[in-house]
């Protein structure tokens, strides 16, 4: 009986020693693994917001809003560069910077039709200068001749504009049968385009005179 008691004590002591060794080796085995952070990973926007700090309060008066706008406005050289870049893109016919009246393939085709041939309406601005000279000229006979000449040229421009609008509307409707092409809007757009000097037209002409667009 004594031997059994000793063996039981030895067995109990061995099991307690094994449990202590397991507890000692437990953290060592877990040390090879990276423990979790215990919180979700912040998003990129939240991290950037933390780095930048809190957003400034909105302006409370109109003066503060104007001061804030001046502080965030680009300098003079940057504004000139952006304006020149926008002007170049408008001259090239980029729809992203064009005015709404000039956007779309229909308007681009109208411009090509107008730019493909010369028009008497292109002398509208020089004619306005002639009319101004005839008003300021202190010679009655010269005023009469210049006024008569200006009236004849103006009537010719109106007739040419009506014929040009009808011709271009017919061609545009034939090329774009699925588009709702307004005769009045197309004619007026063609008239205003043709009445400008070729060098001053925006967007710049992309076809040469005599071309068949």
C-alpha cells in the first residue's frame, strides 16, 4: 500500500510538472504569431483626414467667403496658363470646353459646311465699319453713295443667309436622319458662323475652302 501511494504521488507530481511545462511553453509557441490589433483597419480617407486635421469651419460672412476664395485662387500666371490652355482646346473643337451651342457632331458638320466655301456674309464686320464712316463723313454726296452701297450689300447678305440656311439644313438632315434638326436653329447657326471673319471663328476651321465635307 505504501508503494502504491508513492507511485500515485509521483504520478500526480509528474502531471503537475507537465501542466506547468505546457503553460510555460504556451506563450512561447504563441509568440511566433502576430497578435491581432483588436480594431478594424482605418480606411484611406479616414487616415488622410486624421493627418490633415479637422476641416476648417465654413465662412460666416460674405467678407470671410471672399477672403477664403482669394486665398485659394491660383496666381496670375497660373490663371493665364489655364486660360491659354482652354482657348487652345476651344480652337481645336474639344466638346468638353466648348459652349453648349457648339457641341455635338451636328454642329461640327454645320461648321465644316460653312467653312468649306467663302461667303459674302464674311464681310459683315467691314460693312459695319463702312456704315460708321458714312455716318461720320461730312460730305452729303459720299454719305448717300456709301449708304446705298451698304444697303445693297446688306440685302445681299440676308438673301445669301436664307439660301445658306436652307441648303445646310437639307444636308444636315440627310447626314443625320435620326437627329431632330431644327431649320430655324440650323439656319441661324450657319448665318452667325458665316458672318464672322474666317480667322476669328471659334472653333477654328478644320476644312479648307473648296473641300467637300
